[in-house]
């Protein structure tokens, strides 16, 4: 069974692609971007856990 870890990061208005590409290179997959009513947005990311991390 696959197990995941999750991460939430703010996305700057002027460089969201840079942030998403940096996390993507580290194995994180974008799940969703949510925009807040007050402005700004956050990205919800996930990546599969390593087999060693699952055993903990």
C-alpha cells in the first residue's frame, strides 16, 4: 500500500513557478493550489514515503 507525506507551502505572487519547480525537483507533487480571500495562495504537495520511513 502506498503511503504519502504532505507539505503545504505559500506561493509568492511573482514566482509561483520557481517555488513549484524547486519542490518538484525534490520529489514533491502538486495536489492543489488554494487562494485565500485575503490574497495570496498556498500549494498542497505530496510525495510517496520511502520504505524505511514507513516502517517507523
